[in-house]
């Protein structure tokens, strides 16, 4: 890092740091504006940053540890689930007791709702230019990951070469193997799972044949689950043979620890969602919040997340998977869900009810 | 005993404080049910829209019907079985009584979500027991993901709740009536049917009504076992309302909670009437009757022990075995040799991730110290109601059973709001105190019953003699009552500790950074699929419960009173 500072600047910084007994100037990351040192200083004075999230601590522990090691700022990490995070943010704002500094959630629609309803605050991150255009919504909402949606299957029951290569083939596959798959197909219940709703409705927005897929699942007596855990466990045990529209980033990790689990993606169409970060309005630790968001988006932070199984939105990250290598891994059909108002389409109650009714009809419930 | 006197002030203060603690969240929920948006939203308007939605929703009626079938089915299994176990253990000379008394209660101390996971691994469609049976007979002859499956599992796991009530009623029965019947040549089964059963009928009915309440608020078993096939009960219907409309619809959740309260109130009234009748029966018994036990004989011993053994196998060994296996493997089920999958890796995460280890520590703190504080509170409440049959006692009874009607999830959410919006309480919200208060309210009916049971054993004569020497009621309690019940307090502490240890739904909305608890961590981990971690946490929770139980016994806990 120091190599980017001229010898003279370095000397000045060294003197400064000796004088102030804290080395703020040296810590300004490369390419950041010079006045960033003030942000760091203020953030350190704040001392802590509170995160409301739906991400298991296990998946972000390395990121948290590195951030704290780098700045000496503690992260108060609240894993509340997607609904919990949303619920607490709006409740706290109403009570005038805002505690959350950063909200980091995989519920893209809820995050966008928070932005639209005025719970978030714009922040021009120095890292924003490194992100794809679709990953930054008006400098308010940032995609920190890109996570493919795919299928998991039980390797004792199926082998990868038997699995369909395209989305359309999946429909045929479900129809052709009705006897072996009867009652052994799992998918998210969009009524009980916000993530499930997001994945299914995104498919419905993008694929005319989504309803054929839903119908085919219904004909196979598909079972619906409100959580990833329920689906994973039943496929691990062979109770279900295949689970459709599962969070692929988790699945890529699961297959490492569960030997009879396989993960598979369609080569023509692999949607991907993102975990979105925002800085809250009236955040009690606004500078620490900025620092954390920048760190999450930086190549260092992205590498730590990707190394923990949450693929990076940046192409320049080499640890784990990044958006480019992920696209190769899934066969070239990666279609990230853009961070824009599109994710709100089904927040319209009429459309939502209609979608759920169509879904239940397709599944024959 | 004087009905009035200087205890009235104390009594009213305690009942008043308790009323605030219980009625604040409950009142908030009722208020919320009449609004069109979250109560804190500017858009919220007063009206009946939420009721209109729920009462015209087909899914609601379906869930209500399923809940009723579920609860009554559960009672139909738990009450006869619990009654039978109580009879065998309290009224006969069955072998290994002391051990059985402890074992019989074990399912009660494991959270239903852990039980449900355990059953999936052992007797689920690809559970190791199921596959073993399938290899022998060709098919798996059961399906735990069906309503009958759920009812059976819930019924078996609620046997201890029945046992607790019925065994204490049986213990207080004089045995002379039974013995008289025996001398006329009646068989042990005739005696139990014609003599014992009528006398403990009030206790059985009481246990049945309490179990119906428990059935209405069950969450873990329907969540894990009912969900996949779309079997929904009222609590999972409430859960669905958190996501159905994209953003949580608190007004609809509140309406369902109000429905649950309305179902509960008549039950509480019925229980009170039963209890009054039960006192008549108790009066018939008289005091100090020598309790002798019926002789089972050799074949009787074998049959009785087999029944209990089979029940224990199904409701203790199968679920705990399942969880234990799951905690040490990374794959299971169809075509998997469990020995090949053995691993300790599932426990590694506890050390790597501070929130998990913190969750374990917090759970222990909340159980051990929170449990002790809770017992002190329950004792204060118990004394306020002690030897008091006035109006305030009626109020107390309803207040105590009100939280019982509400799912822990809803109480937790309501307390989250109370701690967020009540000015003086706000600093306590991010601390374990908020969880503690919610836990105390959730454990209220159980805890108070434990304490009342202990207090009632203090012979009134002792208190009366203290009073005649001029002692105040306060002094009588301090110098006579509390010293006598002290051993009971220790036991109650250990039992409350275990109840707090297994709680999961209450903490879902209340826990935050630094205040994680095991049960609620498992619920949030379920969302991301960390089943390996969940299994490890479940096992840790069972081990902690075992330690709590051992401690309870060391302290001389009288579980059955």
C-alpha cells in the first residue's frame, strides 16, 4: 500500500503518524480520496458498527475478523433472517431508536422496499466504480455477492450426466421420469419463504415456460419447503431426489461436506441473486457503516466473502469464485438479477396474490 | 387464616406488576389486530379489515380445522398413556421406580424442534430405523410427514405433561379404597378402572384441557414435519403471514393470536371449575393416609415394564438417537453407510464462529441465573396467591394462563416492541434482560404451578400457629413458609432452567448481536441450510439438559409435585 505514496508523502505521513500517534494516513486504501482518512478517524472514534443481516455468521466470519483487525472497529453482527432484518429496521425507525448501521440481506425486494420507503441513505462508495453497473442502485443499494440458483440432487439416486442441460430440458426431464421422481422433487414454498418467492417470481418474469416447469413439478407431486435447511436435509438423505431453485452458492459449499450431494446448473439460464448492502438513514455509526460497506465491496473484502462461499461481483477477485469464473462454472448462462425497481414488481399486492394463486394451481394444491 | 390483613397490599402490588408484564404484550397484540398496518406506521387505521381477511381466508379455516384435529388427536394419545404411566409408577410396585420417574419426563425437556429433527433422522422416510425395517418387510410402514404421524409424535412427546398432573393427583389418593377393592378379589385392572380412575378423573380432564392448549400453540413439530406436504396449523399459518405479502402483516398475525386467546379463555374457565371439583375429591381423601402400592406380580411387572420400555424407546431413544447420529455424520439416508460418514467437523464451527459459542454461553447464563431469578419471581407471585381464594386469585389464574395461549414467536415479537417503544425499557432491549422477561412470561404457567404445588404442601397449621403468636403474614412467609419450601425451590429452579434451555421460538425476534441463544440460532440457521451445525447445537442442548436434570436430582427436585 505504501508504495503508492511518494517518498515525500510517506515521510509526511510518518511524521504525522508519529505526531498523532495513530497512523490514519497510511491506512487510506489505494485510489480512495485523500479525505478518506477523516472517515476512518471518525469511524474509529465510533468504535463499532451494527449489521442486520440474513447471512450466517459462519459465512462472513473471515470478513468480520479482517475488518476488525484492520480498523479496530467491532462488528455487532445480528443474524435476524430476511424478515427479521426488515422488521427490526422499520420498527426501530418508527420508535426513533435506530440501531442498525448497515443492512445486508439477500431479500432483494425487501432491501429495495427499504430504499424506496426512505430507510436508506445514499453513499458514494469509492469502490462503486469496480462493480458492474447493475450491482449499484443509485449509490444506495449495493450488490455484494452474485449467487446462482440451481438444483441439488442425491448422487446415489442420480448422476450428473442424467441431469438436463437446459431449462427447457428440465421440464421434459420432470415429465419423462414421473414414476421415479413421484413425491421426490423439492422446491421452495413461495408462500412461506421470501427467497423462494424471489427466485420463482424472477423466473416467471424472465421465462415464459416457468409455468410449464411449475406444472411439471406439480405433476411429480413436488414437496414445498420454507427453508434451505429442510430441502438440503431431505436431498442428503435421499428422501427427495432433486431440489429445484435452490441457492447454488450454499449448495457449492454443501457438496464439499456432504458426499452424497451434487449441485447442477442449467447452461442456458442460471439466474443469480445478490446479497444487498445499504447504509441506514440516521445510522448511529455512519462513518463505520461507510467503512464497512467499502470494505465489503473492496477486492480484499470480496475475496474473503468469495473464499467463504459467497461468489464475488468483481472480476478482479481471485479467491473462490467471481462473477466471471462463476459463469464458467455454471455453463455460461449466468443471469444476475439486476438491482433495480424490477425486483419490486411482485410487491404489488394484486400481482402477488395472482402469482401465488397461479402457483398453487400449477402445483395442484 | 385471615383472608385480609397486611398481605393484601403486597398481593395487589405483585398481581398488578404481573398484570403489566403479561397484559402489555397481549394488549399490544389485541390493539394491533384492529389496525390496517403495523401499529407504529403512519398509515395504520382503525378497522376490522384484518379480521375480515382472516375470517374469509380458506387457508385459515383449514389450519384451524387441522389444529383442532391435531390437538384432540394428541390428547387422545397423551392422556390415556400418561394416565397409565402415572398409575403404574405411583400406584404399583413396579421395579425401577426412581429411574423411571426421571426417564418418563425426558421428552418434556427437549424442544419440539429438536425432537422433530431427531425423528426425521431415525424414522423419517429414509431414516436409519425406517431403512432397517424396509430391508426386512419391504416397505416403510409409516409416514411421519402426515397428520397422523405428527399427531402420534406430538402425542407421545406430551405424555410427560399428563403424567405430571395425574401422578400428583394419584399420589394424594388414599390407598385404602384400592386395597379394599383388592381384598374383594378385584384384579388390578378392575381396581384401576373402577376405583382409581373415577378419583383421578378431574386431574385427567385437567391434563387434557391443558394439552389441548399446548396442541394449539405447537410450532416445531408442524414446522418440520407438516410443512413439506403443506399441512398447516394455526402457528405455521401465522408464520406464513410473515412472508405471504412480501412485508410482514402484523395485523393478520395479531388476529390469529386473538383467535388463539379466545379459544383459551373458555378452557381456563373450565379448568378452574374442574379444580374446584378436584378439591372436593381431595377432601374426601383426608390427610396422612398411608400409601401402599398394588402388587403387580411377575407377569404384571413384565407387561408394565414392556409398555413403559416401548414408550421410552419411541419417545426418547428414537429422537435422541437420531439427533446424536446426525451430529456426527455429514451424510445419511438412502445407500449411505453411517460408519463411513463419521465426523467431528460439525462441532468445529462452534469454536470458529463466536456467535455460536456465545449462543451456548448465553443459553447457560439465561437458564442458570435467569432460571433462579425466575423462581424468585414465581415464588413472589405464588405467595401472593397463597391461601387466597378471592377475586384477585381469579384474576391471577387468567393472567397466568393467558401467555400459554400465544405462540412463543408472537410473545417474543410483542416483547421486542415493548422494549423498543417503552422509553425506560429501550436500553435493555439489546441485553439478555429483554429475553429474560419474555422467558419469565412464557414459563409463567408452568413455573407458578411448580411453586404452588410446593407451597400448598406447607401445613396450614404451621402458618396458623405462627400467626397466633403475633407474626405478620410477611414474617410467617419468611420464617415458616420459605424455609419449609426451600428444597422445593431448588428443584423448581432446576426444572425452570431446563425449560429455559429448550425454548426457541421466543428468542427469534429478541436475540441480537451478543444475545444469541441456542434454540433461536437453530431457527435462523435453518434458513441457510446449516443442518450440520443445527444437529451439533441440538446435541449440545440435549447434553446441557441432561446436566440440568442431573443437577435437579442432586438438589432433590421433586419433579412429580
